[in-house]
């Protein structure tokens, strides 16, 4: 068999991790990235202020662990554990909500830090060649040929491959070409909210707030969040409807007045001058999600990560899901191969089988987490301070601690396990139904017990005859 070659379009998080996996499995890898190499000092700004910090959790760590235990350890060493949410009221009172009954945590890490490390890791494989400032122009999947343009020199380049991987983000050009080859179901939806980043500097060389939490200022229709960085700063992100952004024009004091009204403790720590300057200088980003299927074309092309399922960032699963894509594909390819660890030895028929299985089984999971991420925005900006939410969170935490295999909170299943996302939703829905029934039964039992106690204490037949019908109704329910 001739040597297998894969062309990966996109050198971000998912693309660079894919390059590492394919190289490990014996493929020759050609990676093309539209942007310049961010590892060079003059290009480091290319990923700044364009997205919130990353929160890497079990699904992402699992993909790194499967690739290389040493790589996982290095990345953990560059991350800051966050054991829960810290909620800030308008008056500055802080309340901690642990993520997990057993103390498990998610990890804050800067996007640029992680991309640089993964690019270095990919480049360390001799089978990998990396090409920056190369923009995809066209693709002929059947012929295994892609045409690209060097945006610096203007030179046109043709690359040949057995497989084309699109890891080129939410506005994927590979996906656009794929839509011309398959009957793809596709939807792209912008939500009415946008975001803007701010930075909270260290105070006297230390963190200005507790770094072991993801800080949230929930304000109903909008919120501010803050994640810690290794340099002891926090990356803060304001999420709110565009109509509110439109009322706060850069260059005046409206943003300072807005922070004074809604986030006074954050304003004190960031600084008025800093808030005003960053609001004027930093771009306002849009938030949208994408659903599509299938993800593949024959045995020739596949899309991964945001190219297949972009999501809003409120569950911290965008990168984790993308990394899990890579691990999931690797597992399927090895299963189809049957014997050995070099998926470059897959026949065309085996590769087709692997890609078809990937697309059919991964799409429901991706759709499930896209929905969960959207729902979690409402939870973060509003529900986290509600009594019903707090009661259920404590109750589920207690039950999970007592019966860890039978009662698992939704957040735990998403962030601290590798249970398929679609299965997570099914389990959660079933758990919600019986939990509501159990609570209703407990309430009814307490009510009946109170009535019986009152009857015994009062010894009144009249009371018995008055409440007996109601008791009967409760029992019937």
C-alpha cells in the first residue's frame, strides 16, 4: 500500500491536535493555517481578545491523555484549577457554588498558550509539515486535491491527499465545499447577545480575587464572568444583548456608569480608566451556533470541531467537544482497522466505513451539547441565584455523594465524565422526572403526616371529616 497522506485545513486547537493524532498513527500530515504563525512574537496578538478563556475538563483532557500522558501533564501544569462558581451580588457579597460533590474541577487556560503548545507538539513529529498564511481556495475531494493561496507571497499551491480534514472553524471553507458534495442539513443561528473582553490586573503581585473559582456577576439578561490566568490576572468577559451594547458608545463614560450600577466590585478591581480604554479598544464579538450533518464525504473528507458544531461558550465545551471529536475518530478508525495501531494502513473501504460510522454516531452528541450550551447561558446569568436552582443543586449533590452511580448532576456528566452528550441528556431527563416525583411524594407525605399529627393532638372528628377528602386526593395522585 502506498503511504497515506492527510491534509488538515486549520491550525487551531482541533487542527493541531488532529495533526498529532494522525502523525502518531503513521499518516503523512500537511497542515495549512490561514493566519500567520502565532508563536512568532509579531503575530501573538492574532488570538487576543477574540474569545473568552478556555476551560478544559475531562473530555479534552482524555483526548490529550490518549495521545500522550506527558502532554496532558504539561498542559495541566499551565492551567489553573477552578473548583466552582463564585457569584457576586450588586452589593459585593460573594457566594461559592462547588462544581462537584467530590471536589472535581475544571481548568482555566489561555487559548494562545494552548495553541502554541499543540503547534509545537505537532511540529515535533517528522511526518508533519506546517504551512501558515495559506488560505483554502478550492477543493476536489474525489481527486484528493486542494488549492491554496499563500496570503503573504500571493503564490498558489496545490496539495494532494487521501483524506481532507476541515478543522477551520465556524466559518469553515471545507464545510462549504462539503455542502456541494452531500445533502447536508445545515443551520446557523446568531443569538441576540454579544461579548466584550476586559482584563483585571494583579493586585500587589497577587490575584485580585480567589483564583480557584470561575467568577460570575449574574444580572438576569446579562452577566460578567472572570477566569484566572497564570500571570495572576483575570480575563473578564461581558455578555449582554446587542441592544444594550448599542446604548453604550465607546469614547464616553457610559461604560463606567454601567459598571458602577451593575458590577461595582469588579470596576474597583479593574479600574475605571482600564474599563473605559478596553471597551473602546477591544472588539465586540458575536455569538452563534451551528448544527449540520453529515460530517463526511465518502472516504475523502471530514469536518471536526467548530466546523461541524460551533456552539456558544456557556458550558465551556467547545474545545472539549472538538478534542473529543479527534479522540472519537481515532477510536473508530482503530476499531475498523481491527489489528494494529497504524490507521494509515486502513484500506479505502475501511476508511469509508470509519468515516460513515463517525458521522452517524457523532452528530446526535454534537447536537445535544450545542443545545445544552445555549441553555446554560440562562442558568449562568439568571437561574444560579434562584432558590429552586440552589435547592436542586444541593439535593442532587447530596444524592450524588450518597449514590454516585445512580444520581449524577447534569454538570458532572458533561464536565467530569465521557458519557456521550446525547446519553447525558437522556439520563438527565429521566433523572429529572423521578426526582420531581420523589420530591412530590415527600411533600405529600410530610403534609399527610402533619395532618395526622394534628388530628391526634386535637382529637377532633370534625377535623378528620374536613381533611379526609383532601388526604384521599393526595393519595390518589
